[in-house]
C-alpha cells in the first residue's frame, strides 16, 4: 500500500479549496444572472405602467390607443 505523505494531504486540501472557490464563483455568477433578469422584467413592467399612465384621461380612465391618439401624443411633446 502506498504511503501518504504530508505533501499528498496539502495537494488534496489545495484542490479541495480550489473546487470550493470555483463552486462559490459559479453560484454567485448564477445569482447575478438571475438578478439581472429580474431587473429587466421590472424595467419592462415599469415601462408598461408608464405607458398606461400617459394614456389615462383626466377622469383616470384608460384611453384606447389608436393611431390618432399616438399622433396626438407625439404632437403634444
């Protein structure tokens, strides 16, 4: 049977630490991607809400967006 020297355990510990660090980075990268997707969805939702807010009339009713209404909005700006 092969003798296990101190060097063997040091290399084993070093490899284990490297694998752990790689796992941590992978986990963090995945979390960052998830957060980026969530932020993109939130921006999309807020943009949609802003569009509807612009199309509300004075009584708070949501107006129907027609080509005429789009032209009016462009001319008003």
